[in-house]
C-alpha cells in the first residue's frame, strides 16, 4: 500500500472514530439529561395528582382518566393491596383484569423512599415508558404513579445524533481531502528518500528529493552525507579486497577458504597447482575436493570446527603440509604447503651423508690404526709422538662424527625402528653412567638417581635408551665445572594415562634463552669454539630428539645461564610390552 494511501486511510479512520465517539457520547449524555428532566416533571405532576385525588374511592377511575388527559400523561392510582384503582388508559370495567402492581420497582422504591422511578417496556401499552411513583394520597390510596412514553426523548436524541452524523460526514470528507493533499505533500519526498536509499544499496547513483519540510530535509542531508561516507568506505574496502586478493594469489602456500556450507570462496593459484586443477575449472565443495582418505579425514575434522595444526599428508604424488582452522565468522580456512621438493632434498641429503659417512669410515679406521701404531712406537715426549697423538685424536673425533651421522641418517630414513621392552629405568641409567664414572671422579662430579615409586619400569628400546643417556651424560660433563652434579629423575606425568618423564639435570654453565629453541638441530652449537675444542660433534641432542620421537615421545629443554640445564624426555605408556 502506498504511503499516501496509508496517510489518507489513517486520517479518515481517525475522524470517523471521533465522530462515532461523539454520537455515542451525545446519546448517553442527552438521554441522561432528558430522562432526568422527564422524571422531575413526572414527579411534580404526581405530587399534583396526589393532592387532587378525592377521598371517594368510587370516583378514582374517572379521576385518573380526567387528570391524565389534563396533564397529558398516564396516571395510575394504586391502593394499599397493590390493585390498580384508576388508570388513564383503561376504563373502570377493565381495571380488575390488570396485574397487581405491588411488586413494581417504582412502587417498592416509593414505599421505601417516598419516590420511586423505573424505565421499562410496558406490556399493557406496548411502549417503552418511564414511571415515577410517589407515596401518598387520600385514605385507602397508597401510590400515585405518573408515566409517559420515551418516544419524545428518543426522537430528540435521534435528531441530535443525525445532526452530529451530518457534521461528521462533512468533517470526514474535509479531513479526507486534507489528509490526501497532506499525504501527497509528505509522501512524495519520503518515497524519494526510499528510492535514493535503494539506489545506494544497489550501488547506483541516487537522486535526492528536494523538500521544504524541515524534518524531511534533515533526513535528506543525513542520507546524502551517509552516501558520501559509504562511497569512500566502499572505495577503501575494494582497494583492501584487491590488495588482499593479490597477496593471497602471490603466496607460495596454497590457500582455500570456504563458507559455512563448505562452498569454496577463495582458491589461489598455489592451491590449484598443488591440487593440479585448471585455473578456470569450477571448484566442487570442500568435502568433495579431495579423493585421498587421509585428506578427506582432515577435511571432515575442519568442517566439524576443529583446529588442525600442521599435518603432513599425501595428495596424489605430493607431500603436503596442511593447516586448517575454522574462521571467526563461519566457514573454514586451509593452508597447504607443498613439501615434495624439500622432502626430495632431504632424501638426497640423507643419502649423501650416509654415502659419504660410509666412504669415510674405512679410511678413518686405517688412519686411526696407523696413528695408534706411530704413537706406540714413537719415543716418549718426542715430536713424532705429539704429531701422531694429534692425528689419532682427530681421527677418533672424525670416527665419532661419522658414527653419529650414520645413526642419524638411519633414524631419519626409517631404517631403524625401536623395539620397546619393559626395563628397569634405574639400572639402565646407572649402566649408561658407568663409562663416565672415571671421568666424573677426575672432575669430582656427583651422580644422583631418583625414581618415583611405581615408575621403576620404562617401556623403551634398551639400546636407544642407552644411546640417549650416553649423549646427555656426555653433554652434561662437557659443560660441567669441577664439583658439579648430574641428577637423573624419573616420575609419572599427571593426567597422561601412564606416560613417564625422565629428566637429566646438571648444574653446569647453562644455555642462553635465545639458543634453547635450536639446540636439538643437527650441528648447532651454543659455543662453537669451545665445543670443537672439547670434541663435540653437534649431533648428540639431534639424535636424542629423533630417538625419543621414534618412541612416540617428546623432548624439551629448560636452562638458566650459569645455573644448569635440564633435558626432559617423555615416553608414552605402551600396552604391548615384551618382558625381558
């Protein structure tokens, strides 16, 4: 419905309701006033009749008729038994047939208060009448009642009502005309404002109405200012969106964004290359994008709202690291990094290191053997002995490096798998310490062992555990001052379902905080010069990390400079245990 039509109808209905209200109010007020005046007049006439009625009761029928005709109203005379003894509208012979009036409301009220009043439909006269009764008269007469029809009152009220209705019709017509003109005057600029707002929403050029009405003009100015601000913001948003799209498209990582239903909204070129999709090919929903079982399971987790950390999966013949998480406004985000080339380079590197280590192992053995012979046969404290001893020391260092490289390559390539068995962790820790006992005594280093009750058994590969502890002991002693302490602590991990924490702590020089995140990298040294002087290969902690992770565990380091270092290993609980 148009705005002008609504204005017209609402104004017309308001005036109509007002006129109807006036008619109803006038009817009630006039009826109340007119009936009140009529009742007062009837009471006065009843008092007059009361004084004019003679004492002779035989003349009451004719007196009632004559007095009624004289005053123009019906007069009824009622005796003490309630019988009608005279009535203006009934002759004497018809009076015995009238109903007893002792129970009439106006009669009862007159007996109680002296004057009674009642308005009702009269069966005898077939008219609506008003009755006013007064108590009194000559002996034998109880009630004098005067009544009249309300036809005059009704006609007067009807005349007033028709007059009000006629005025109302004129007022409705005039109000409707004014409402129509006013509604057109107000509606046209409002409709223009609506059209302008719709044009803004549809990004079309709006046309703003020109109105002299202050309120509408104020809204027009506000809408015009809003349009200018929106255009500026839309321009900024478009620039930001284009910039974001360019950044996403330029990313080396593949990016896929979906809405809440899983429909793909963004898929950059890197993602299409990983998935080997044509640049113009339509994209199916995310749930149907992958065919590999592992990839589909990852997508199901993401669509369920789970935050997926970096997970490496196979897509076709590619190794891809995928990160997935739900978006704050709904939908999901997948970031894919193609690791195929990196994994190929790692394989080449491992193969190269393994091959070179194998090639170096034989000549190093020969060099070490000849150097040992030269040391044994050389004159003590001679130049030859010193040179041969130096060659032997460096050959042994090279042999340790080659062995560590071979171990690391074997672990990383999957050529080694742990064979976990239940073993006594205290015994294993002490056995691994035995080769270092003499070295520790020379430096006055104390060895302590603490095992929590119930944690005496650890499920791990015995050889791997020995190698882990050997590397940790060697590192601790290399950075330990005289009179230091190496402590091994074994305890359960609360809330882990039976996992065991094995910690090796020392009170040595410690590691600066900035180096802690990298100490488990191969060849990484905190103090390069000192480590080389002490014969470290830089592979010990890397081997420890790989061996622990091969058991499904994890390793962490905590250190304070000049106060010592703690390496903590966590081994998960394993149900499949082979008893030694």
